[in-house]
């Protein structure tokens, strides 16, 4: 059974699974799919191209799947995906993709706090927390288990590695490699995200190796190529170190400084 408030405007073409709840004055457009157990709050709008998973909680006045704020956008079909068990708080704005990628994606078990913005063609991984008023520019890619503090702004095309924590109120204009804390102005490496890693089951040995790795990466006597080569030789079989090497090796904007 679907519970739709009598003041809500829900297209008969929209696909709503069982146990979906639509609140007062909400708007659901034609090309929308909403999964089992999802709740859409009052005055929220779910636009064409939105694909919402199961047990999502959309709070009041959120704007989900609206048109990209991209002058190159020409009205092409594109999508917005939101994963299961994600929370979208009040006044969050999520824009669907452009022809560059075709979609924007937010993963499972994420928390998008009030006034956060996820622009066109972004990818947000699972278990991420995007705090109040964080602004993600177009084509930003965020890996799993990332936390971004309130009012931080992330430049378009920036990539943020897994298990990163970024403080509040900062400008993120370069890529942020995995497992670290980032703070200060301009944004720079501020040590490992040790508390977060321990909470997620990383061993003391894992953390010690990552500390060694970043000591090499941010050693002023080495350039990044030299540091990565030393890491390959010193930790040839460590999957965490491999992910750090791969991230830095693939960075197009360059990583934040030490």
C-alpha cells in the first residue's frame, strides 16, 4: 500500500513501490521510481529522472533530481540515483547528470544534511556524511566512508578518497587521498583519520603502515613519483597502500599539500 497525502501531486506515471509515503504538498513527476519504504516529506519535489532506492527518508522541501546548473546542458535525458537507506534532509538539492556521464549518483546509507548541494554528474559513495551547507561542484567523485564538515565547498572535478574526513568551512580545490584528515587554509594533510579507521575495524598494523606511507608521500626530500615507487617496493602486497598509490597516480588535479 502507498500512503499519499491528498494535497500531494503525484503523477500516475510514477512508479511507487509498496509502503511508500508521500507527504503534504509534495510533487512527484512522471519519470520517477521510488523504492519500498521510502518517505517523501512535505513540499519536497522529486523530478523526472529520479531513481530512489529503498527506505530513503526525504525531508521537507528537498529538491531531488532537478535540472543541472550547467550551461552546456541541452535538455538531454539523464538520471539521478539515490541508494538504499539514505537520508536527505531539508532543503537539500540534488541535480541529475548531463550528457558527459548521464547520471548523478548518491550511494547507500548516506546522510546529506540540510542545505547540502550535490551537482550534476557527481558520484558519492556509500556511508558518506555530507554536513550542513556543503556544496559539491559538478563531476566531484567521493569514495565510501567520507565525512565532509559543514559549509565546505568542493571544486568541480575534485576526487576524495575513501575514509577521508574534511573539516568544516574549507575550500577543497585539489584531490584528497584516502584515509586522511584534511584541514587548514589552504586545505592540507592533517594526519590519518585514525579514529574513523579504528571505528571501521582497521588494525593497529594497518594504521601504522598507512602512517609510514604518508610520511613518505609528504617527505619534502621526495617527489610524488619517488615516494610512490618506494611504497611499491616496501608494501608490495598491502591493499590499503595499493589504493593510495592508485589514487595519487590517477590524480588529475594534484593532491593536497602536506
